[in-house]
């Protein structure tokens, strides 16, 4: 079942381009990021798997666990709107070291706790 709300705003993950400066920075951020996303609602679960446009793999992997990431979306409250983020963000952060845009980090900070300094 597809879950949509009038105040949902989709985040374009193809615009992610900033990378972590060090491996340690990425590891610290990723630990916070995964904990913060656990507080968001998972919606629109699908059974198919997408292909990554960066590495052209037939599936998205979560770095440390080598776990295949199914297609779904996170709904993150962000004041008057909800940010909708595709599950591929897990792959983009953990495998390609891309930093989520500030609006996603800020919304997660309001939901969970402050992000580590980048």
C-alpha cells in the first residue's frame, strides 16, 4: 500500500555530492545516521531492488553488514512538512561516502539528537 500525505516533500538523492573528509568522520556520522533513521517511519515498502547509478550494482548494499537494501521510503517530520527519503540513502552514505543534504540532517536532529560535527 502506498502512503501519501498532502505535506510530503520528496528529497532528490541525486543531488547528494558532498563527501566525508575522513573515514572516521564517516563512521561516526553513519552510526548517528542509522540511529536517527530508526526513529523515522518506514513507508511504501516494495519487494523490488534498484540498481545504483554510481556503482551500477544490481542491488544496494549497506556497507558494514553487506546487507541488501530493499526499496522503501522514510517519512521524517520536518515542521509543517514531512521529508520523504528513499532507502537508497543508506547505500549512498555507507558505500559512496556521500553526505545527506542539510534539510535531512536537520529533520533527523529534531527527531533524534544533534548530529556529530562534520
